């Protein structure tokens, strides 16, 4: 069976290095916020091109910490998209803020920047721009809005490690960038992990305090904080995999280009690619026409290809978040009934890629 993601394949590919690192960490007798975390934070900052990175427990907590660092309070409004992982909205709600949902562009699934200004109020305290599926948001226009209204910008890069906008890595444009290292991500570990990246020294220090009980030194708290730490095992694995990120991203891009060139079925719509962006294809997302998505999924499954749906029910229609929804999002609702994620991961074999193309073209 071919799955839309296969994190085990990366483990097999890097098995000797990962196993060696795990043994080293286990024998070190240091398991939380030690040398491996410090090393990974530095390596990640260098890779991204920012001054500071703070390893945290997961991508959701990364967003929570970013919001806490800019003192988001109950009732504050955060502008974002509904077409994103549940985690983005859950983090907003967790700090007591109100998500303000903006519709998306039909051609690339990113937030429709032209609709943001009309949603800005005195309560608007931040914008979370989600680089969905590895495809960057139109950052030029968002930065204009940020500057005009003096609103902090958080880049949700959970699906966009290594993606670029105008030859500059995403995660370097906003006040913060948040990342997830969930097992299926472009840069992943074998469990949960996350990162907050910033160029602001004051904010960096605040996030470090918030990450671990407000401690400047152990057991002496200077402010409110909690436990949102990254552990040594995951940090060690992530340092190994970071060295392979560009190579793996390039393989994803290569596979995607082959799909774009050779998938010819008129029963679906292929993703749109902009020359201004380096789309790293965390997911390769098709749209199935004429309400035939279930037929398509069953057709693939019978041929041992397992596709996914990201995301079948938009966040603004999810039960916990319905009360925040004050407008219709027609594009978001339309594409949620059409999208399918087909297999696209770095270690797909040529024979598997060709099988996927052949099967889809025969649908």
C-alpha cells in the first residue's frame, strides 16, 4: 500500500545515524533542554537565517507561546484562515482570543490577502499567515497590511520548512515563525516537537521563560510559564534530519513536477505553482471535479494507493469554533469537498511514482 506520507522511510534511510544519536542521548544522562536542544536551535536558526530559535513541545504550543509573548488577551482578535490544521485555531482559542476567519484563494489555497483589511478592527492584535501544504502566502501584500496597521505577523510554517518567497525562506518575514516537527512534516521527528523563530531578542527571552515555568534558573520563577519544552532525543534526531532537509525538499519538488507534467486526467484540477514561490510540497493536493471524490478515493484504494483529505471539514464549521464564524467562506467550503492529498514523499521510488500517474490517468 502506498500512503500519502511515509515517515518510516526516512528512518530506514537514516537508520544508522539516528540509532547512534539515540544511544548517545540515552547514555548522556541528560534528557531535557541540554546540548542537543541548544545545538538544534542554533542549526535551525542558521538554516532559516534568523537570530533566535526556541525548541518547544509541538507546533500548537509554538503558536500559543508566540501569542503569549505579544500579550494576547481574552477577546483579542487574531486574523487567519479556516483552511488550516485544527492546531492553528486551537492555539488561538487556548489563549482566550477570537479567530477571525478569512476566505482563501481558489488557485493555491492560501489566505485571500485582499479580504484582510475589511476584517481589521480595534480588537485585531495579530495576523497568522499559514503557508499551507508548503506553499507560501502572498507575503508582499501581507507585509503592507502589517506595516499600515502596525499588527504583529506570525508565520505558521508547520507545513513549509524550507519554502521560499522571492528567494527568501518563509519564517523570516514576520515577527515570529512557528514550526511543527510532527512525524509527517518535511522536517520531522518520531513524536511531537516544535519551534518558535524570531529576530527579536526581547521576545526570544520571553518565550524561553514561557517555555519552562518562567524560570531564569531552575526552581526560581520570575513570571507565569508552563512546560512546553523540546526534549533531547527529538532535538538530536532533528539535527540529523535538518542536514537532509533541502535534499528531501528537492525530491518532493521533483516528484511534484513529474505529477504536474504527466497527470492528464480532465476529471481533476492540479495545484497552481507561482514563480515567486518555492513550494516544498508538504502535500500534493488535487481537486476532484463533479462531486466524484469518494469514487476517486475508492478507485485509488482498490489499487493500493491511500490518499488523504486535508481538510474535510473547515475549522469555521468545526463544533468548537462555530461560534466565532460570522461570515460565509464560499471558496474554503467549496474546496473542502474536492481536495485529495496523493502520495508525495522524498523516498518514493520511480516505479511507485509512475504507478500513481498511470492509475490517476486511468480514472
